[in-house]
């Protein structure tokens, strides 16, 4: 068991550095650093676990307030709309909440997710991924095949599911980490409900590609 460092030994600049990195409250940052004996990386992990725990406790609470966020990329070729919900209008107007919404719009624009979370991915797409992955492990023991397939599906989810993508502004975090941290910071359930990404010239569902256009995958 880790013996906490005395609070007096934690320099204020280290607390500020952790706050800037995680957006957690100053007291939470100090407590995490005390528990981590001043280890910044370990303190960040402690705060992430706290955020995940906080998010789990608040997950059942209704989130009917919130905002529609928008982003138009430089050049006007890519646009994003997202709906992110919270519990109160007070939080919906909070600058930190608004900054989180902005970060999510940037993520959608840059990383092109298809779904918010795993349970939105159609079984038909998963079946294709399993078939492709299965073709590369034929002849291997069943236990090995199962492990490899699970790993490949996890990789697929981390590509197409927004919550599992690596945050484009900080590759040490996922969007889920960012969300959990914001829930812990603001004290309310926060839900990324839906998003739409537009790109000039893209083929729409049910349409034939324009002349000279490559069909969408």
C-alpha cells in the first residue's frame, strides 16, 4: 500500500500542472498528488479512476439539459454538430462544459468516428470485421483465435467509436477519459448523445457516387 506524502511537500506549481492537465479541482489534484507521493503520472491515473467511479455513480441520472455544439473546419469543407447533455442549465452555461463540447466537435471533425459507443455498432459491421480477422488466424488454437479476434475488435471499436478514440489534443487520454474527468469536475451526469459530421462531396447513404467519385466504404 502506498504511503501518502505529507501535503506540505507537494509544491503548488505541481498541483497547478495537474489541474491544467486534468481540469480536476485544486483540492482533488492536491489529494491525488499526496496519495501518489508527488508522482504526476500516478496522480493523473488516480484522478482518472475517481472520474470513472464518479461517472458510474451518476450514469443513471437524467441529463435533459445541454447544448448543440458546432464546428466548421478551416476551408469550410468539414462541419460538425454534436448534442451533449447535462443535468442543469447552470452546467450547460459553464465555460468548462462549453470547452468540453468544443473539444468533442474537434474530435469528430479530425478523427471521423461513426458511432458514439460500442452498442451502437450494427452486428452486420461486426460480422465483417470478424470475418476479416478470422481469415488471418485460421489453423491456430481456439483459445488463441478468440484472444486475437477480441483484440482486433477492440482495435476496430477504438477507431469507429467516439468514446474509445484517442483524444486528438492529448494522446494519453481517450474521449471517455475526458468525459469522466468532466463529470467528476462538474458533479453532474454528462452524456454525448449524438453527432453528425458533414464533408463536402461525400456520398450520402442510398446515393450513387458522383462521376469520378470513389464509392464510400
